[in-house]
């Protein structure tokens, strides 16, 4: 009994050295409650401490094979980020965004949804997409902008999408997807579907006007949508202390009459159980829920950013060492006898091999034909686009030595 009380104390204590920067006054709690609470400071649902110890009364509802697969997915995401980031630095990719430090929030939330649930991402949800079924080939093809990739090279890397998996294509403008998610949820409701829309965004996107319009629409129209906010404490280079004066993002829900919940985003179990409960609530009541997952962005905002210019390396290292979601879950698996050092080494090696294979194949694939610049928008290409197409053809014919003509082998714009 004494040991159980000690574990409860450890799991329920506030971080002694690290407070989530998005809501520094938030206290952990082991009571999951989706509520209209309007108190000044909302607690943060947690089931597992930084050493991977869960509270005694919690029994994971997921099978052991699923738990291991969740850990493998988080590690695969980590390998993708390391290798794709390096590829961008080598000039092989134009752009990339990593997911370091937010792996549990992505995988845990995605695991609580079903394929028929509609998913909208922002740009740091690669783990959620991997769990749903997006393949390494699809990821690599999109990032390398080849002819088999989603979007046919017409979008920046990490702008994934997949109709097969009910994943809407990611947009570059911040917060664009949030009002779209409200509309999609209203469509599900109108069609009598017993599903939800899950919409991911960051704390920075919550400062956009689209966020407020979307929440108001969803609340007033009773749309079954989960607004999943990853509050990692910083919006590119703007810390949360300069973004808002309220209690994080979760406190805004009450203003729209919306139910909400705050969760420790680095606790895989807590994220899964929270998203599962929010999904069930949204379907049963045909109402939206705002979920705020507290986390910390472990990498730069993107390959166009150097986060060490606005935060110390010591802070980044401290979070990686003391509250790493992958490490927390590995410690749990090891304690349960589901993982060991040999499996860890094999997983790291296999992830690297798989990512390298996908990258190599995607890089060697041909680029899309130039004619794809003018298709897939209109059923019949309008006159002004035909004019642009002819203008491009004349340009290519005039300067054939300035372009890699082999990429146009399937195109009637090929000057040769």
C-alpha cells in the first residue's frame, strides 16, 4: 500500500524543474474530466510520470502488440525526421519540418480514431499520418516532389494528403484547416455518420482569426469535431508568454460554450485515453471538444529556422533528457518486459534502412511532367490556362539548354 501511494504521489506531482511553457501554472491530475469548467487554471490529465511509471489503478486498454507498434511508430517518425532533415541540409530537399518532442501527442491521438474519422493536419502531424497508414513511400514521394507523389510536385514538402485514409491535404496558410474541419464535421452530422473530424493545429494557429471563427461555428452548429491543439510553448520564434495572457488555449473553449480538456501531450497513455473519451463524447452529444495537449517542440520550427537564436540549447537538452515522450514510453515497455536493449538496437537499424530505401527510390523517380501544372483543377482547362501553357512551351523551345529536359519525357511540352 505504501508503494502504491508513493507511485500516486510521483505521478501526480508537478514537474520540479520543467513546467510546460504553454501553461506554466498547470498541475497534473489523474482525473480525466471533459468539462465546461471556467476556472482560471485548468489541470493537466496524466497517467504516466517521466520515468514511465503509470498510476496503479490504470490498466492499458490496448493490447501489448499495439503498444509495441506505437513505440515503433514513434521511433520511425524520429528516423524520418533525422534523415529528411539531413537531406534538406544536403540540398536534396527544398524544405522540411521535424516532429521532435511531439511524437506521443501525434501517435496517441491518431490511435484513438478510426479510419472513417476525417483528419485535418497542420504540418507537424506526420506521426498521426503514419499511424493511420500513410506509407514511407508516400511520405518520401511527396517530399521529393516526384511524379508519383501526392500533389505531383505542386506543393512544398510535408504537405501530405491521402483520400484513401481520409486525410485532407495539408495547407501552407496557418489555421486554414480549422474552419474547414468545422464544415466537414457538420457534413458528417448531416449525413447521419457516427464519426468525428479531428483537426490538428498549434498554439500559434490559435492566435489566427480562423481559429475563433471555426470554434464558434462548431459550437453553434453542434459539430462533432475534435480541435486538437498541440501547445508546444512557441509559435516559430514567439513564445506563448507573448501570444496570450490567459490559461493556455483550453480556457478559450468556455467562451464558445464548448467542452474541453487539457492533457500531458508527452504521456502516450493520457493522450490516447483523452482523445478516445473526447471522441466518444463528441459522437454521443454531437458537440465539439477542444483538446489541449501540452508538449515541447524539440527541434527547429523548420529548416528555415534556427531556434537557438531565441532559446538556449540547455533548455532544449533538458526537455530531451528529462521529459522525452519516446523515452518515457520505452521505460514503461521495459518495465513491463515488452522491450529490451537488443530490440531497441534492431529497431533503430531497421528504421534507418527503411527510411533510406524510401528516400533513395523517391529521389531517383522522375519529376512530374510539366503538363501537370495545368491539370486537376478544372474539368476543362480554361482559355487563360491554355494561354499560359502555350507560353511555357515557347519558353522551353527558346531555352532548351536551361532545363532538365528528361523530366518532360511524358509531356507534350517537351521541346525535343
